[in-house]
C-alpha cells in the first residue's frame, strides 16, 4: 500500500466547524491544537462523565449539549472514543443524521479493525456521508509534534488538505481498511517485543534469576532495552486494551489467511499477565520496576 508523508497547505481554506466525539486524553489534545489554529470545535456534553466535562471546559471546546445539536452544526465529525465504542457512536450519529439535511464528513480515528472500518463506512455510505478511516500513532502527550495520524479511504484528502499543517499525516491509500491494517501491524512489532520480554521475565522470576538476566539484557541489547524503557511501564494501565488490539490483529490476519501465530501468542501472553493480577493498582516509574513485579509470580 502507498505510505507517504504529505504536506498540503490549508491556511487559505475556510475553517469548518469540527465536532469531536469525545474529548478524552487524545481528543482533548487534538482539540487544543485545532482551537489554537482558529478552528471552532464543538461536542456533546450531555450524559458525559465529570472528567469529560472537565476536559471540554479546560480545552475551550464548545459544549452544544446533545448529539443531535452536534450533528446539526458540524461540517466535520471526528470520532475519538475507542475501538469498542466506535460502531455504537457511528450508529448514533447516523440516527441523528436522519433528522437533518446536514451532511458532514465523518472521520473515525479509533484504530478499528479493518472489518469494523468497512462496516462503519457502509453505514455512512448508505446515507451519502463521506467517510475517512484513521488511527493515531503515538500517545496523547505526543500531539502534535511526535504523533502521526494515519488516514485512508477515497475521501482521505479532505482530512489531509485541512490538517496537514497542524499534524504529521501518513497517507495509507484509497482502501478504506488500510489505515487500520497499518496501525495493527505497526503495533505488532513493539507489542510483540513486550510480550517476549514479559514471558522471558516470568520464566526468569520462576528460576530466581530475574535481576541477573535483567542486567545482562541491558548490557547486551542496549538499544532494544532503551526502547522498552519507553513502553513497558505503561502496560499496567493499558494491558487490557492491548489484549483487545492483538486479538483484533489476529482476526484480521486469519480473515486474510495470513500467519497469525505471533499475534495470537502476544494476546495470550498479555491475557495471562493481566489475569495474574501482578499489575493490579501498580504505577511504575521505569522498566526495571515493571520487571521486578514478575517476582510476584513465584
């Protein structure tokens, strides 16, 4: 699939009204960047949690109340919920669109599986809504300077033309599901490496050589070890999400009759770590502290 960084200019274009559903950590950071560049950003605060309402206020997003009010006003809708909730919010938006003549562009940045992305596209195509599939590569703290937004589908240039001066954007091509496949396959590399280390450290703890093995790995593969210092400490908070992501990757590969042993094994390793409870209520500062937790498995 094609994969190039694009850099169109959009400064001369009229700023559309952008709806953001919903401002969690990632959505809030994206909204702040949009607002900084004079985009009007709206959302539906009705029924949202106190934390989300606080994010709305802190970011300067305009709360228009109901989802119907959002749909009535928005020209661009950005969905930033979760892969699990992306279809549900798409269906709610589609229902609201039945009550208005507005036809906003719908952009899903939830890192869905390819099958889910195609299903959401079909939902909106049936009511003449342009759909763009996407994913965010990086954490919320990386927005805007160190994260990449990947987009695909026949209408992806709408997103590229509007936002390429604000964010780094990777064009994954015309196939709707391409951005989803890109994100999942990219994730497989670093998550597979973490799964390998988790399984290794579990065995090391069992044999009573955890500290010694940890020192040797740090000395013999310093580059890889340095990369792990960035990702491993985040697993206590996010391992359940990563289980779902690797299961989604397994399903994608199986549906295409491609090898999926590493993907399914990674999901299984994370699931065993999650079920062991060794990360319960833990917030580690570094990779060594995270690995030390594997002593609990003895």
